[in-house]
């Protein structure tokens, strides 16, 4: 890695999983609070495996703590369910590689918004953040429409393999894209926003109240 002196030097690095394992191996009492936190998180994940509804409740609570309104949270949770339904459908139709999932998702987004997810993140000036967590209500709605439409088309055409599902993704995304363009034409306002939900003035006011 590049050092402070500008030279490339060998450096010890670790990912998140390895860092957790290192912390678990530290005998110092100072590490105990972190170890207890890891144990609690692990216990919660086991609970969620036994009762998946707990994961949904926990996700809602996290969004609520961040300041999102109940209406936005409902849309976000519904969007997650629609996304899972689509990816389950892809899995049943011989879409296996992570790269193929990304390409199909990009096609839906491009047809719906005129931008791939990576382009959309640049548009919103995001880096590692989750794009959909930074979408407005309307952006979430059109994302759901594109993916739900793709699921319906995929089933009706019985799309199999990557190429057929790619065409279905484009068609599903286009349904959302056409609806978006019609709304923009009638309202005179763009659906895609550079700001995220929590940055919009009306939502800041709601959060303060």
C-alpha cells in the first residue's frame, strides 16, 4: 500500500471478519465489551434464522432510528420483498453468477432511470452507501415498478438463461421508464434527484417535528 512517504510498502491488512477474529483472541479485559457485543450480534442472527420476521422488525427499527418516516420505510421494505422475488425467479431460471445478477439489475435501472446503479450513485455523489437507502419516495416506487414488471414478464415468457432474462429485464425496466417519463412530462419535474430522502426540506421538517 502507498505509505506516507509516497512509496509502495508491504502492509499487514485484514478484512472485517479477520478483525473480529483478532478481537476475539485478545485476552485483555478491555476487549470484553466488544466481545460481548459480538456475542449479542451472533445471538440475534441465530434468532433471525429461527424466526425471519425478527430480521424484518429489526430492519424497520434501524431505518426508524435513522429518521426515515413510516411511509418511506414501508416502501423500502416492500421494495426489498419485490427484489427478493425477482432474484428468486432468476435463480430458478439458471442465473447463477453474481456478475449476471449485476448486469440484469443494471439493465432494469438503465431502462427505468437512464442510469445504471453505479452511474446513479455517482449522480447522487454516493460511494459505499446503499443507493436505495438514499432514494426518494418516487425513486423507490419506480425501482419497484421496474423489478416487479420484470418478474411478471419473466414468468409470462418463461425466460430461461442469461440472454432471455436480459431481454425481459430491459422490457420490465422500460415499463417503469415510460411511466417515469410520462410523470415528468405531466409534472414538469424530474423523478431522479441528486439529494436523498433525508436531505429533502419537507422530510427534514417532519423529522424535527
